[in-house]
C-alpha cells in the first residue's frame, strides 16, 4: 500500500548502487589476482570509506530517507571508475 511507496525509490537507488558494484568486480579481481597488485585495492577502498562517511554527513541531514542511498550510489559509481582506470593502466603497462 501507500506505506511502502517510500521504499520503492530507496530500493531502486540501492539496485543502481549494486549494479555499479557488480560491474566493478571483473576489474577488481584482475587487479588483485591477474596483475597481483592487491595494494591498489586498498588504495581504492580507503578513500571510498572516507568519502562515504563525508557524503553521509552531507546527504542524511538533507534527506534522511534517501541520503545514505545517494551516498552509496555515488561512492560505488566512483569506485567503478577508479578500478577500471587502474585496470586499463596496468593492462597497458603489461602490453608494452
């Protein structure tokens, strides 16, 4: 009913965040296992946690219902960009 209408947008945003997360798995696994550079996974993860914290501080007071999902979606989107950046950088270096 109407009680659950608020949950629909939250669910949609969480699905988008999960899509970004799932799409980043091949690059992440390649960086860790194929290129044998797990330290880059840490380099990517630490700023993600800090950014998630800061974005939560910004978004949650402005929109308590959706703020955390906005933060998570932004962080996972930036994560996929950074992981594929390192993936293509390592791939290019390996092919030289």
